[in-house]
């Protein structure tokens, strides 16, 4: 019996009609439904969506009047079958609606790592992208040899790299830094 409603004693609310699941993402969804046609005299009746496999697991609620329930905290890449019910403050609840099923989407794949060449070569060959005939070092810089006693053009920085001969592939070895070759560096242009 629903207190305060003598014209319909013992009558429970009609069953809500479940609609489609919309706005389904990796961890959320919205369940649309049509409210019960009769909800009794209960103040602020609540609609709730439950997991069909475990009716004790409430996934979301809304207070009447409402026509959809947002579900959050769902597990990605998972199938759900849910149903909706109207609960009154008097403990006289509607029957559960029929069910609707949906699947949350998989999370976006992580971006592929950018390969980094191993020191001394052995890594992937980067595109050249170096103006003025420089060599792309794979580290964001272009390298240009300068002769012994030479200097870098404006806009270029001087740098050092391994050098084992007095003149190694057009680079001049540094007298102040043994084993290093003098070169000019310029940022890669692609």
C-alpha cells in the first residue's frame, strides 16, 4: 500500500520503458527511458539503472522528472546489459524494465615512440632536411665540416664530435679537445 494514496492502495508504480544507450565512450554511457505512467504519491521518486547480471549494482540514478541517466566509471572494452526501475520513498517500487545492451569502446592506442638512433649510428636513417649540404645527425641538428682554422658562418654554432685523425672526413680535429672534431651545427629544417 502506498501511504497517502487511498484511491490506489497497494498499487505499485508502472514499469518505465527503457530506450537506447547513447553517448557511449570508453568509460561512460547515457541510458534513455520513458518514465512510469503512474508513480504513486511518493515525493521525489528515483529512477535507477542496474547491471542486469547483478541487480545490486546500481550504475546511475536520476530523480523524477527525468528521461535519461548518465553512467560513468564504466570499464573500457566491456559489454553491459542494463535495466531501469522506479524506486519510491515508501519502498513500493516498479518492476524492472526490459534490458538494453551496449559495449564501451577501447581506449585510444598510445602514440608510437619516435625511434632514437643509437650513438655512433646503427639507428634508423633520418631524412636529411639539412640546407647547404649538411649531414643530419638524427639529433635535431645538421653538421657541417670546417677546415682547420676555419670558422662557422653567421647563424651556425660550433660543436665537437669524435675525431680520430688530424683531418677526418673533412672535419678538422681540435687541438684543445683531443679526439674531437671541429664542426658547425644548424637546426634540422623538417
